[in-house]
C-alpha cells in the first residue's frame, strides 16, 4: 500500500510538506494570509539562528525525526547538509544519537515536535539526563 498526502486536494498535492500541519488558510488557494507587520515565527528565528551558529562552529549539528520542514531544520539541510541529520520517524533514536554525538565533542541540537516527544521521553530521562549529555531543553508552547 502506498499513501499519498493531500490526495484529492490540489494545493496539498502541490505542497505536501507545507500543508502537513497548518495554520488557518484559504481553502481554495491553500495560501495562509499574512498580516502586515506580523512578527516572524519562532521556527524561522530558530532556523536562521541555528544556521548562523553552525556556520561559525562545525561541531554544532542539527538532528530531526522526519520533520525538517516543520521544525525549521530544512534550511540547515539545504545550506549545510554535512551538519544535518534526519533519523526518520524515530524520535527515540534522535535523542540517543544526539547523546552519543555529545560524548564525542559535538554540540547536537535536536528539534522534535512536543507532541512526538513522548516517544523519546525515556531516552531523555535515562540516557541523556543521567549521563550529563544535556545542556538545554526548550519546549515550544505552540506545539
């Protein structure tokens, strides 16, 4: 069986990842309205900052679990692919992989939607926390 996201809805068929999880949008065009003077999204700020940090320090890496677009790591993948890792739908592996990289001197940044973080909770508690591999954990309230 093969599933296709957005099947039957032309805007989603054209832009599968953008319409995977959405804010309000026009049902006919699929375009989200932007208000003049709207503040940038946290994801955009995070993405831009991470790319700049990675350019300055080759030891900083970005890790995601099949959500590079939604977490903002797509820009890192496009600009610095050697510092980007997508582990697929395996949040628990993303966290364990980051812990291992940290023990080898890398500075991993793991971007996971909080709604999927339960898959990696044991790794955060048992592997990362107790082995002192974690320096910062940030939850995004909007997720």
